[in-house]
C-alpha cells in the first residue's frame, strides 16, 4: 500500500540547478553536498543520479557512514568528508575511499597512521578557518601543516578549502570579501612550500550566487542544488527550480460548530460553523509543530489554514463554512504547487523562524521518497 505522506523529488530539476550553479561559477568543477540524506531528498538516489548524469565531479558528506553507504550502493564518484574524522572511524573511511579533511597536526598524524595501516596513499584536504570559527587550521599554521602533509609518504595534499558563514546576505559582503582575500593569501603561501594544490574551494551557495570566486577551481553549492536560496528574504537572481514536492492525504472530514475547539491544548476555536479536514501528516513526519494555527496546505488549488496544534501524526485544517469539495483520500500539498497556488520551502522556513536547509532535513525517514 502506498504511504499517505510522500516527498516527491524531481531529479530533472536538481540537475538543472547543478547546471545553473556551474554556469554562474564560470564552468568550475562542482562538488554536490549530499550529506544529511541529501538535505532530506535521499542520499543514495540523489548521488546515483548525479553520477549517472555527470552534473558534478564530487560529492560531499558529513559522517563516515554516509560515504560507506554510497560505496556499498555503487557510487564511485570522489567523496569529500567535510567534517573531522574521529580516530575510530578512520579505517572505515579509508576503506571506503573517502577523502579526508584535516585541520590540525593531530588529525594529520592520525590520518597518516591509518593510511599506513591500510597500505595505501590517502588524499586529504586541508581546512583553513578564515572566520567561521568552527573547525580548521588557523591561517598562521597553514604552511607548517601543509609541509607536514607533504612530508608524510602516504598522504597527498589534494585540496585546500575554507567555509563562508555569511556569504548569503548583503550585510556580510565586507566580511566575506575579507575571508576570500585571506584565503587566497593562505593558498599562495601553501603553494610556495608544497607546490600547486589540485583543488582550491570556498564557494557555498551564497558565494556562487553573489561573490567573485577568486582563485577557486571547485564550488560547493548546497541548498541551491535543492531548489532553495540560502537567504529566504534576499534577492533571488538565479533560475532555480523546485526539487521537492511534499504531499499527504485527507483521512477524515467533519463539521464542527462555532465555539468548539480543535486539537491539543484547545488553542484554536471556531468562530463560525465550519468544516475540518484531518491530514495524515504531523511533526513525527517532520511537519513542524511551529506551523500550528499558522501554516497552510493546498488541496485542489485552494489554500486552507492549519487549525490548532500540529499533532505527531495528524494535522487539522479549516475548510470553511460551506459544504466542502474536499473528500477523504484527496491529495494535500505541504510543499509544492497545486493549481495556481504554491507553498515554497522558504515560506515554511519563515513561518518556523528558521532556514530553508532545516525544513527539508526535518522530513522524517518514514516519509516515502519517490523520484
């Protein structure tokens, strides 16, 4: 039996967005982040499709298990693990041919030991912290760490990269420009002691959409690949297409009287006689409780407001006082289009007081993905 709640992923739209990112970046190589279940869109299916169509040269992950799963399902594209790898995960990461990121002397030494155990050369990317203040080497340490990598017989310095925390908003322009200038200077110093670095990368979606990419030769567009913009209120200059369409179904319809309340906590009371539809989706599926009495859903091209609190598995919407044209089994659109109406990821992000990234990452594993 088909699940009532589904997340439909348009792979054609995803590949269109990758092509747009490459074009905006002047033809540079592309690393497509597929971490966090491809931002909720399906790790294996998205990665396989990217490999089949050749719309990115690299994939990016956050945890070793993601890379191991990709290798086990036939993905052969190069994979970069963005975050530091704990010592106990290094052997598995190397066995899965995952390229490691390193940001201090201890990580380099541990990677060297693991490479020696594996009896092979391991490529690493040196992470430089130019202002994110999360992980990575201080710029003053860069040359020394690069020399340490080059001196290790079983390590290869394949890449140098940094990350930009505020490249997606206009008020971050000065900080981002300073970061990129600092990064270019660090790369120059690294190459003076270690030779030319194959891959230099810093550009996330915000940088691809609005900054001079300097000497980088690889970009890392994230949220824009999945059809959204990193800043939900800023200008949207690119021709991006929606990738995900999230739907559920009506599972009950009933009439209630004026003055009656709906849902937990009795937070919503009918101001007039009305009809209520119950939809088979809730916060257990990732439809945030923050949408309670604030969000809306689409049925047959008509928008209906959420009535009361979002439950774990069900949510109620107000159909209005007239006998409804809505019936049990009807499709309900949570994200996407219905008739002339659209609910974008950015709309839910604004309602939730969060970013577009979180909206799709929250869609639970029990929600069936279709492609």
